[in-house]
């Protein structure tokens, strides 16, 4: 069993990574002092697979349970879904002595976490991520929120979970598109932070794609370890934590202009990373060989780097709406070679030129 600690003073918590660990959820919630009613927020797909295991585990530990479902998909990460969750929390008797369990992928985790942060001014919550993307990235670090029609993740809060329980066995029921999308976030850590991890993914790509449990545990452990270190240093993204957004500025923009219905998040990030590498090369921070190596690994993991059709003005508006935008320019995360990062500031128009999106 892999257990990591995220050390944030009174907001500290553990990340548990193992196969077939889901039945221990209830006792682990009891062990960290949670009480009251457990409101499990999920989507119909994940609930059909894992609700009974989660319910039985929580009830065996003495908790009453309530299942709250939200529709599946990024397009439902919005205020309408959030308000329906609030309605269900109220009708389910969820008070300040209760807690929330986020059972699902990144959308469920973000929305459930924000509901926990805001319901009755904050109740505890636990992350139980069931997608690779959520396991290696979004379930750790306390970023919660919803999208706005003007941009992704514009509404939210930093609110840390009390526990992250990662059962790699849940990946067996994940469709291949979503699994490959999660690999984009895996590659991100290697490109922007840790060259040795990038090389590990290159070397073990076949085993990763075959979803060999021991390799998956190692990959998830190393991603969570890298993210935990960054979060411990900069919990609320006052500075260095922005490096975790490598590939996301332009990736988020493409998600936004497609109304969150075309590309899934990891697919958009994959494209965003290749474009970020091109920006980096234009600034003299990486070589064409680095771009080729990054692009090759992304495509070998089954992700497309083809630029979708876009409307120039809509894309510029989406870039300008990025959370890192200030005074008309954006803090953009570049890769310095492979395994290091650099930050620079650019206007949306400059990013189109530097990335090659506009000649």
C-alpha cells in the first residue's frame, strides 16, 4: 500500500493508493473523526458500479448514507448542477456535522468539493477518484469549483479534502478514451517538473497502457508525490503552484470554445502541451528535439495533437478569461527543456503567434 501525506498544518491529509481498497472507506472515515450522514456525490455511470460497495462500507462503519447523482460530463460542471446538489443536501438532512464523499472523476470531485466548501459555510469531504485524471491530479490539492460560460474554473475555492482514497481497481471500468486522457496529466508532471519521471513513462509506456496494477500504483504515487510537494509549498497558487497548469492555458481555451462538448479535458491538455512546447521553443527555452520527444510520447499514449477548428476571436476571448490573466496578459507556463519549467507573460494575441496558431 502506498500512503502519502500532504502536509498543510491543520489542513493536512493522507493519500492512500492501493488496489481493492474501496471497501475500507468507511473505517478510514471513522478513523479520521468524521461523523454524521455521509452524502455520496457521484454520477449515474460510477454510482451503478461502486455505490453499493461505498454504501456498505460507510454503513458498516456506522454512518447513514445519502446518494446524490449529477449528470456525467464537463458540460454539467455548472451552477445548475451545483444548485441541484444543494437541494439534495438540504432534503437529505446534511448539516454541519455531516460530510461529503466525492465518488467519480474530476468533474464530480470539483463540484462535490465546492459544494462541501460552501454548504453551511463548509463541511468536510473525502475524495474517492475513479478516473486516472482525477487520481493523478484533480483529487489532490484542494482546487474545487465550477465552470462559467465565459471560462473554465472561474468560480471556485481552495478547500482541502480530509482524505484521498485511490483504488486503482476502479480504472478497470474506465473507458479507454478517459484513461488516455488521464495520461496527458501524467505526462505534464514529467515535462514541467521531473525529467526522470518523463523517462519512466517513456520506458514503461506499454505496461501503463496495459494497465498493469503495480505500474499504475507507481505512476499515481509519483504524480501525487510531485503535486503534494508543490501544494505544500504554495497551497493557494500565489506563485509556483501555477506550474501545474502547464498545457492548460491553451487547453482550457479549446475546451471553452467547444462548449465542453468536443474535447475531454485531458485531450485538450495534450494539445495545450504541444502548443506550450512550441511557445517555449520560440522563446529559446527548449529545442525542436524536445518538442518532438514530447509530441511522440503524447501520441504514443493514444492522444491526438491535431488542432481543432477554432474561431480566432472566440479563442482569444477564452484565453483572456484564463484565471492567470492580469492586466491584459497571462502568466504562461513554459517547459525549460524537459523536466523544468519557466514562466513568462504574454497577451492572448502573442500566444497565438508564439504557438504557431497564427502565422
